[in-house]
């Protein structure tokens, strides 16, 4: 029981730290862009709800840390609410507009300034992620081990898996499958993936002797990074990369930054492809995760980082680097979500500003109010849907059903 409690506390701590960092980065983007643009700021908040910690800086901005760490906001002076949906007082004529602009009220600022402040949040998420990935490449290095070209040696066999059922054992080296010569572990994987359900003859070297074994390849659903599912063959074997086989490459600052930016773009591209596949019916929306999914993933990252028998200092360093990598990945997702063209989110504001640029004047208050209400309903629905997915993945609903039956 104590071990379970420690695991929950570790997951909670990792979740709060990672999400707070990502939220701070996003809101700091809005905050700094507003400062540069002479927009007056009331509050910078990490979290919602009851204030746990609060102070004012020399510019009079109220900084606060709140109890619910599921987001944050920067509230500008003269805004009616934290999402800057409209000013607290209408601006009716040119004189009032000039006075409000002199005071630095957000809604009185030129269109370009407002768009810059709004877009700065998600783009700061992307910049942070690129820098974080670059730092990890410089500190830890990137693993460029040619895993696919390593010998087809089997180091682990899944109990009751297809390989075990067919007689394959740890220590076997696969040299052929049927009439096809196998020169690497990657070549073996490719051959197996393409033949789900088929019975293939594996020629292996075992204890210096050559043996042939008929093995029926298993079948399971594989999901690529764009969410597309397909049936693929599997054996249930693993290969360990020996220290002398592993190749780690460290890059200089500029090369690492380019590599970090490339990783950010890969996440953006694969996420965009996944969303497109969901709408086209090629992928399932069940992979969309919410706060509970982030909590679970944060716990897994933290537990993996501190596993092993090395010293506390090494574990702490590994934990910090692992959480930084997870925060960088999550930061890209937060930036992308906020760019969705949904009122309440940054992307919705930018859509309104695009309409204002096209029309030569803002949308009417009634149209904006309808938009924000629809946006709130959509965001709430997405939150509930993602939470449902999280519960399904965690098997909590199945557990509760068993308790009640």
C-alpha cells in the first residue's frame, strides 16, 4: 500500500511540475509580447481557483499560483474576463479609443498588436520545445545506433508468445526465414510484420548448430504515428543493444537547435496528419488524451527515470532530463491545441482578427458572444471526450463495473 501511495505521489508531482512549466511557457509568451507592445497587464496566473501564492511586481502585475494546475491566463487591464473576450467598458468613439490606447488597454490596441500578443503564446511553446530538445541533444546526445542493421540475435522471448510457441529461444540468431536470407534484426522484423498469421520456417543458429523451426506468426493491430491502424505480424521477441553496439552522437549548439526544431516539426506534422485521418475516417479519435492521460504518462516517465539500482543523484538527474523531454513534447501539443480555430482559444481570437481585417471593423458583440459560447461548448465537449478516452485506457470503468456487479 505504501508503495502504491508513493507511486501516486510521484505521478502527481511529475504531472504538476510538467504541466506548470508548459503553462508558464505559454502564458509567458502572451505576457512578454504584451510588455513589448505596451499593453497594460493586471494578472499572470498559473492555475485556476483558490490562490495559493501571490505577489505584485514593480509594474503592478499580480502574479499568482492557484490550486488547480490545469491551465493559466494573463489578464489585461480593461478586459471583462481572463480570455479577453471583450472589454469591460465599451469604446464608443475615437476619443475614447485614443484614451484607452494611451492607457494600454488590450482591446484598444491596433489589430497587428492584438494578433501578435495572442499568437505569441503558442509560438513560445514551439520555441521552448525546440530549445529543450536541443539542450537534451547537447547534454545527453542522440542515439544514432543503427538498430535495424544489428544482427538478428534474439535476447528475450515473450512467454506464451508466437516465438515461444514455435520453439525459438533466447540466444538464437535468425539467419533465414523460408528462402529469404536474414542479415539483421530489422530485416527479420520487416519480414514478420508483413506475414501476420502465416507459418514460416525460421533457420537459426543455436549453440553453434543450425536448426529449422516452423513458427506461426502472431497478428496484432499496429498504430503508426498518424493514428492509422493495420494488422501486422509479430513474434514476441526482443533484442538488447550491447554497450559496444550503441552509438551516441552529441551536436554543437546550432546543429542541436536545428535538430530540435526538426523534432518540433515532426510532432506538428504527425499530429496534423492524425487529425486529418480522424476526420477522414482513417484513424480513431480514441487516442486523444486529456488531463488524466497526461497524468498517467507523467507518472510512467517519472517511474522509468528513477528505476534501476544507481545512486540517488543519478536518478534525480535522469528524472529532470526525462521530465524536460516530456515537457517539450507536451508543449508542442499545447501550442497546437491553442491554435485551433475555436473561440476561447488563441486560434479563435486570430480567426476573429482575420475577419476584422477583411471587414475593416470587428465582428459585432452579438456575433462574438455566440462564437465564445459555441467555443466554450466545443472545448468542454472535447475535454469530456478526452477524459472518457483516458478512463477507457486506464481500465478504471471496467474496474468500477466489476465492483458494482
